C-alpha cells in the first residue's frame, strides 16, 4: 500500500498513544518471529528507539512507520494503530 493512499485514508485520524491493541500486537509478532527490537527496527527502517517507544506504549507510530510495519514481515495493519481500531 503506497504511503499516499494511507495518508489519504488516515490523515485525519490521529495515531493513538494509548492503543494497547497495537502495542500488544507488536510484542506478540516480535516474539513469534524471534526478533529483537534492533532487528525489527532494521526491517522497518527506523531507529530502535521508535520500536522501544511503541512497545512501551509511550507513543503510536508515525504514518510512515505504521506503513513500514505493515509492509514488513511484521504485517501489522495500519488500522490497528488508529483510534478507530479501539472502537
């Protein structure tokens, strides 16, 4: 999915900082794949600190990181990170 399409679909829906569903799913997939945070960061193309913040629930991903996570082997849909996913 192209970043432009995701931005059009989700731009007005803030990525949540308290979405336990996204954080829990990321933890589950890392464990299933046997990946470290550093390995996930390399796969996604982001700083390891971002993965750490996502796992801790400190913040939600940017649209770019959410798309990269979806397109990586992690495969977590962008919609999991949006406030809409909590409804």
